[in-house]
C-alpha cells in the first residue's frame, strides 16, 4: 500500500510503498481508508512540537474514515463486521484498567497499550489501509461521505467535547475564538445545540466562511476592532443580562493574544475553555481569575460515546463541513497550504476506493 511517512522531524512527508498490516490485535480493525483529515496536531508531531520518540518511519494522520476489511477477534465478537463504514478517534489500545477507563473516560486513558495515538506513537492513517481500535470507532450513516466524516474524528470531536465541557444551559451566550478548521465546526454545533453563538477571528477569510454557513453564528466579531467594540456588540445580544459578556468562551486557536481576548469578553463568573495548543505558555493575570471569578478548563477529544452522539447530531442538522481535498501524492502541498494566511476550513486526504488487498 502507499503511505505518507515522516522519517525525521521538520522534514517533508515521503510517499512510498509499505506493507499492508496483516497481524491484528484482538481489538483492532483494518480499514480501507476513504479519507484522512489533516490536523494542526499532525503538524506539531511532524515538527517535533509533541512528545514523540521517533523510533521508526511513522505514517502520519489520526482522523480516519473508511471501510472495514479485516477484524481482530474482539472486534468481531462485539458486532463489527467487514464492509461497515466507520470513522475512528486516534486512540489505540485502551488499557481498560486505569481509573479513567473504569469511569468511562476512555479519552483520558493513562496506559494505552500496544499502540498509543495514531500518527504519534503508532502508525497513522495517511495510507491506503490503516488500523484502528474498534472501541474508538463509530459507524457512519450512509448519507455521510468519508471526506465529510474524517474531520469529525478530531477537529469535530474536540469542539463538541469543548461545548459539553463548558456546561452551559441552552440559550447561554457561547463564544468561539478562532474560526478555522475547528472553529467553523464548533459554531455550527453550538448553534444547533441551542446556544447564542458568537464567532471571533482576526482574518477575513474565516470570518466570511462563518457568515456564509447555514448555521452561521448569531454574531461574528473581528478581533482587530478591539475588546470595547466586541463587548458592546455582545451586550446587545441580551440587554437584560446583569453582567455583559460571553457565558463561556472556547479558544480554538494557538495565537497567544486570543486567550487574553477571550478572557476580556467573558462575563463575570464565566468559563474559558482552552483547546488551542500554543508552543508558548499561556499567560493569565490573577485579577481576571480572582476578581471576575473566571473558571479556566482544558478540553480534549470527545470520548467514543460522545463522538457517537456527535455523528448522530451532525446527521440530523445542516452542519457544513468545509474541506479542501488532496491526493496522497500532494501531502507536501497540503502542509504548505496549512501555513498560508488565507487558510480556512479543513484539509483532507482523499483516497481512491479501487485498491484491493
């Protein structure tokens, strides 16, 4: 099979032939890859910004969607079957014994065995066939294409979980700072879940994309216009609110000033959800936390259970997953495009469905 690998940090992916996996652990499924999303985390991994011990050439990618072509013993036992259309989160080898696994928080498993995370500590999914953990997998509705589905298994799952982590009642004002690959999905999830949604960016292209969506934010703010202007616009969404500002704010970008901006437009007693992964430390002043009684929380990928709920939710609502597709041989172009100022939406590697084992 053909796959895109990186052989050393900060070097381009290399597309070459590698063997199709033939020995499956009991919990694994082999997919004929239909599509694989390209994530900011993939770029952090490739450039050495994540804790990766590169012991061998590593296939990149961790957002797969495809068709089941082979099954491990446990996967077959629990009802998965050849021919099923699935997507999968990047976790491989849940231990099942740590406190988080026992509490159903599989996404926080501390002892991922015989694997780890796709494209980081085990082989990823930028390949014509890929291995996934059946416990990370979700069956896809026939109405959802692989290209649409793949981004939901990291970018989508991350934003969906962040909204749940904010723990706000319907009707609350929820802001999303950063309207790129994650943010353009998050504003649609939040609006279809009953929130008053404020989208924020400092780039023209993502702002225009968000405004064009069927589930567009109730309010789009240009961060370049400053906090005072933003605060007035947010206050107008609910003039009866005792303290103006967002009830919760999800920061879905790694641009450091975005975190302070998010704090500045929060209401008193509001919640800031950290999703962006900047290389630098995020600075917070004690006065924001203490005198405004702000809660700051991080949010990881959704659990498999919540990811299943996300797929069902997207199937029922007019969520638009804006993508730009690339062929496997074009991964270098894809990496280049990720760093362009006008970048918007989600990038996806699309595979031909003619390959056979």
